């Protein structure tokens, strides 16, 4: 069985469109999935980049704290300290760390001495008034926790040291009498550099000595004079000595003698200032407990000698009184002793002995290193360094506040989910030994990314659906064109066959009657009848040719219509008169219902062609009916238009055939019905609409009725 061109074209187009759509879907879906992965991975990638920047900033913050604390002198970890810059003057000052920690992320500072005793700069058990009072309970708890959790782990191992002979150092007793106190053992210095002079520089700079460790493991060695070392070993005793009543009463005349001597130019201004600082610490107006110390600065003060506010006021008042009174010279200092009389011998003069400066003491300080230890039941970062002194090794450092560090991270993480975790995990960003930074995208960012990924799928689905619909519509349109072309080809083939049949029938009649007339055949009395039949066949042939020409003009769009207002009754009467002889011979009868004096606008040739086609169809399709009456009626419509109806009593038109009545090459009967071209009704409706009217089929109980509606007159 030969397939039609429509089926072949439809199958081919379906295959091509299907392959193209499948290829487009696969390529587009792969691209969408790649975009989805990129969108879903964007928050994590952004979190990773920002986490790396946050980790870098956190490491820089820790490095800044470590660098700053590495520069801090070792004696700042005491509650009181003596600054070596003031030389041999017996004076101590509060440590800068005696107040709250200067660094926000530092929980507290500690020192573990060679005996394993834990101390903190904020607590002074010997002089409670020197403790930081605003957070005393917390500071004491911190010291106890360090002693409990860290002292046994962080205490430096003690090794024997080679010491030099101990020199006696005169230290005043509590009753201010001369007492001899043994200087602590001093390590023999192995530094090949020459010993510094007795004068201590204003700002000693530590000597950095490279060790055999890696470059980052650099320790420093500093050298201080023995007096400063001794005072830093007994700061509380020095503080009590300076603030005792005996010290204040004894320092007062010395101060006055120094002032008198200064007036004579016997000492330099720098020495006077140092003596004033030394004496001011020792003078107090009353023996009451000392007032709270002023808040220590974050950095080491330029002059570490402590001068209490009350002492400053006393000094100012005394200075004003002395300025008003004449200067008094202390002869015990400025004048030599007079020789006794009555035969006593004058003592021999004492030759001055040059002072030999003591050898400086070398202190070795290891670098601060971060490590993780259990503190208060949870892992905590601890910075630790070891200070090697003649009395043993000190462990100094500070504890990082885990809560403050977490707040630091949260304050800079903004919309990230960042957390500082203990442990070293593979692939995690290391912050410090035993700590890493976990960074994850915020839930809102992940929700936004998921929504964007879903939107990509939705957009692609709609785009693919639209393209598929468009492709299928285009394919359907092509198939429709092919089907229409095939249908037109079949209709034209049918038209050619029908036209040949329609033309052959009248031509055969014309040839028959013409031969009879030419050969004197037939009944001589019927010559007129033969001539009339020839005329009817010629008219029938003319209608066929006229319909074909009219349809051709209709397709080309050059169908010419000349509409004029005229009497409709007269035109129909003329058409009926011409059609009655043929109808009579066919056995049909034409019944007229035409009212007089009815006019309308129409084209006479178009009206004759329309009415002729309708009457001819009524005669052909009602040949098997008992009543072969064809009714031609005219009536006026409500809107002033004229309606011409042509009715018969034939079998009628089926409902399926009504939809294609006015299509070219379409007929309302099967192939075994009356012969015809299928152009009459199509051409008649086109002519009716060209005149401004219309032609329609009106269903009836029996037979068929067509109504031609003409426009009303102007």
C-alpha cells in the first residue's frame, strides 16, 4: 500500500524534530546542571575565600599579640618591679599588667617560679592594697586555676647553674639599722663583650642572640645591673621600705641637703631628679596604709618610679615653703668635720677608693610560643616563654580568652558561620597549634543558592517547552501544508474527472442532435425539439464553463461585480422563464413566490449564475423524490434586505456534509450521486458576498433550502 505524502512528511518531520529536541534537551540540561553546581558551590567557595581571609586576620592578630608581649620585660609579670633605667636607686613601681589585661583576647598573665609557685601581676598577697580591686575575686580564681591546671605542665625544668661567690649587700633593717643581706647567687657571664660601665643607659635594648633552632626560634639575652636584679627579686620589701615612717623621716633632711647642694652647683640635674624620685617614694604624710595605686598604663612608663598623689602634693607644699625660707645648708654633707681641741690627734686623711662596677647579670628569655592545654576543663590557647635567671628558670605567659576570641571571630565573620575549633583536621585552616577555623556558608546564603538553582531548572524547562511547542507547531504546519497540497491535488484530479464528465455529457447531446439534423435523421416533425435540446445542452455546457472560469477568477482575486439597484422580481421572472423548459423535460416543476415591486442591489449576471446553480442542484438532487417541485420565493427581511430561497423535496444534506458544502471541489453526496464539479456552491457564496450579501444553507424537516441574502437598497 502506497503511503500518502502527508504521512511520509509527518513521519520525517517528527523524526527530525524529535532528534533536534532531544539533542537540545541533553545539551541544555548538561549546561543547567553545570550552572546549578556552580551556583550551589558559590556560597561554599565564597565562604572558603572569606574564611581564608578571616584566618589570616586571626593569625595576624595572634602574631601581633605575641610580638607585643615578646617585647615586654620579664619583670613586668610581677606585681611590683624595679626599672633598670633608674640605676641603683631603690624604687619600685606597679607593673603595667597589675591592672586588667591590655589585650582584649588575653584572659590573664601568670608566672611560675623555680619553686613551682604561681603568681599573677594582678594579685599581691603580701600587700593586698596593691591587688587589682575591681576584679579581685576573678583574678584570684584565675591564679588558682593556673596553679591547678597549668603549673604542673608549664613549669620549666630546673637545671643546676654555676654561680659566683655571693657578695654581701648592705640592706637597711626594719628599724632602719644597718643590716647585711646576702646577694642572690649570680651566674658567671660568658658574654665575651666588655662589661658595661656603672652608668645604666636610659633605655636598655635587649641583645638578640641567634640559636641553633629554626629561624623562628630566636631567643633574646638581656643584661641588667645586679642592683636592679636584686630589687626585682624583692619588690615588696623595697615597697615597704620606701613607705615606712622611718624611711620618710630620714629621707627628709637628705632631700633638703641635696636641694642646698644643688643651689651650689655640686651635682648634675639628672642626679638631682633621680634623688628626688627616690626620696618622693619614701616620704609619706602618715603611717596609714598606702592608698590604692594609680592605674598602670598599657605600656611601660617612661619613668617607672612610683610617685603617689599624696606624696606629690606634699612635695609641692614643701617646695613652696623652702622657696620662701632661706636655704639651709647641711654641714654634715657639704662641710668637713672640724678637728677636736685639747690635744686630740687629727685622724689621718682617707684616700678615696675607686668603685669597681659589678659584672652585669645575663637573663636569657625564650620566644613566646602558643600551645594548647586543658584549662578549666576545656582546650585553651596558652602563650609561654621561659626566663633563665641566676635563681632558676621562670615560666611566664598568658592565657588566651576563648570567649573573647570567639567574639572576635563572630564580629568579623558577618554572614558566615565561622567557629574556632580545637584539633588539627585535614583540610581545615590552621590558626594555631591544636586549633583550626571551621567556616561554612550561612543558611540564608545556602537557601538563596538552592532557590537560584531551582530557578535555573524552571527557566530551562519553560524555555525547552516553548521551543518544543514552537518546533511541533512548525512541524504540524508543514504537515498541514503537505496535507493541503495533497488534498488540493486530489480535488484537482477529481475536478478534472468531473469537468470531463460535465463537459462530455452536453457535448455528446450537442453532437447527437447536430448529426441528426445534418443527416435528416429522426422525426422531421421534431426538428424544433432537436434544436431546443441542442440549445439546452449548450446552456448547460456554458454553466460548466462559466463556473470554471468564475472559480479561476475567484482564486486569482479578479472577480468583477457590477452591483446596481434594480427590480428583483423582474430579474427572477426572466430567470424562471429560461429555466422552465429544461425543468419540464426533466420532470421537475418550478413554483414561484415573487411579490411585485420588490427591489434590491445586485449584479444581474452574478444573480443569474447563483440562482441557476441553486435551481440546477435542486433538480439534480431531487430526481428520486416523489414531489419534484422546486420553490423559488422572495421576501423582505426585517432589516430591509431581500432574501431569495430555493427549496426542493429531495433527500437533504447530512450533518457531516454541511461543514464542507461551500468548499471548492467538495460535494454533499458520495461518488455514485449526480455528476458535478463541486464548484457551484463555492462560487455562488463568493459572488453573494462580493455583492454585499451572503448565501447559507437552512436546515429543514424535508429537502434542502438555500437562502440568498441581498443588501437593501440605499
